[in-house]
């Protein structure tokens, strides 16, 4: 390592937890539904039914936070997507040359490429950084939607419902406009192809192509989710996140999350609004 350029990228722990939930539990991700979602429902949901235990496809963000806290407390079902970042790369043992942040991903990436002398690559990446990121995200998520198509019935989730969950996921991530409703009727949903769904995503971007609007929508989704979390669980999260906050310079008690006064009526996390 002494002879190499070493670096790692980290992220605000609250944003990372939120993103992990959206990507692994809220979206139609069959693998995490069966493994982590089901575990969460078994241990934190009260008054659960027999059907609830088939598959954890509807684990709420409030329940998800409780699940993460439970997994940490009892050291069981800890998942690397949700555990503290300092555990992954051991920044106390290794002295990294560069610590980048997801919040400044583009700038930090360009800095690293410049530091490595990759000027041609840096210029190429700079030209289409955001476009390439968008294309990769859409391709990856659409592939997942169709890869698990035959699995959704095992969770008693129709393919149409999975499509709407994916649509909402893109609205949560600020890629689709809030005003773009899913343009497919239930009776037509079984005939949808990857190409169809991808085309609809690009057509539905609308005002979300404006980065300020996109950012605002993402912030609204974050507030909606965290408004449902119990106050005592927010305090427990701040303790779980403390090492990351102290090591990487993040606020472990961000006012925008800790001063939410009431539960926000669900929209981003309600598939019926798709």
C-alpha cells in the first residue's frame, strides 16, 4: 500500500441507510425480500399474519430501521449494505491517500484520475459523467425488475405491482418527475418488455431533468421516510452511526431529520400513487 495510491469513498450514514432501504427492500428485489425483509417482519412486526411471513416484500422504512437496530443489538443477520462504513475498510488501521465522498462523487473522481495521470480518461468521463450514470442506473434496475419476474408470485406480488414499485423507486431517486404516472394498465402489464419499460422511464423524466427539482424530490422522499421513525430509534441510529460521523466529518444528529414534528402522509412510498 505504501507504493500505491489508496482511496476509499464514503457516504452520509443516514442517506446511505435510506438508499439501502430503497434499493434492497422497497424496490422489487426478491433476494432481499426473502432474506432480510422476512427476517425483519419476523422480529419487529407486531400483529403479523401468516401471509406476512411468506416474504418481506412490504417491510416499511420504520420497520426496516428497527430491523437494523435489532440486528446490531443481537449480532444477527447483519448485512454489509447497512452496517457501519468504517468496518469495511478499516481507516484506523490503513492510512488512505484520498477519502472521497458520494456527495462530491464527480469532483472527487476527477481529482483521483488527475492524480493518477489519467488525463484522457478524465476528459472522457467529464463529458458524459451524469449521462453515463443515469444510463447505467436505468439499465441495472430494469434488468433486476425482469430478472426476478418469475419470483414475484412466490411473494404474492403481481408483476404489475412490481412495475409500480420500480416506478416509485425512480421517483424517490429523483430520476422521474413527480407528475409522471405509470402509463400502463394492469391488463397490459404482462406484455411489457425491458425495452418498453426503459422507454417509458426516459419519457417520464419530465421536470426531473432539472437537477434542482431532482434534488428537491429526493429530499422530500428522505423526509417522508424518516418522519415515520420512532424518536427513540433515531437516537439509537445516532449512536450506531457515531464512529462514521466522527471519522468522516458527518453530523450524527442532522436537524432536518431530528426535528421532524409529525409523520408525513405517504406519497413516495405508496405504490398506489404511481
